[in-house]
């Protein structure tokens, strides 16, 4: 692979962004060797986005160099802390309506 990149071939990179829940946009790009995350975002018009960026699920700086086959992702900020949402959902459902014992057999002992 190093020989192919030395010969001047293009990097194949995928950029993924979800502006809202259920809406995903994907672009497949061919970029020159030495391209960074910001170059990929510029190519799809998302360079001004305030969202955090990452490569394959790991946070990355916009100056990080890309490799062939990388997947650049933009992450929206969370609207609700997942721990708080879980606590609230559990409080609404009640202790017996959620978790391990939610499907208890009628007439069965508690915990079985």
C-alpha cells in the first residue's frame, strides 16, 4: 500500500454527517495524499460546522492526516445526558416495569 501512495494515487475517504435523527448523509471522496480531516470537510462543504470530528468513531483534530479507507464522521452534541435520560425513564416505568424482572410470569414469585 505504501508503494501505491508513493506513486501518487488518490486516497479514498468517506465523510458521514447526520444533521438530525434519522437523516444521514454520506459522501465518498478521492483526495490527494497528505490530505487532512479539514480537507475532506471542505470538499463536502462542511468546513464551518461547529460539530466535533472523528475518524472511525475516535475523536480527531481537523489537522489530522487521513489514510486510505478512513471514514470521517461529524458528531452532533447530545441533547440530554444519557445517564439522566435513563434515570428519568426508569422512574416513569417503575421498578417492576423495567429491567430483568419486567416480564414476570403471572402468579410467579418476585425475582423469578
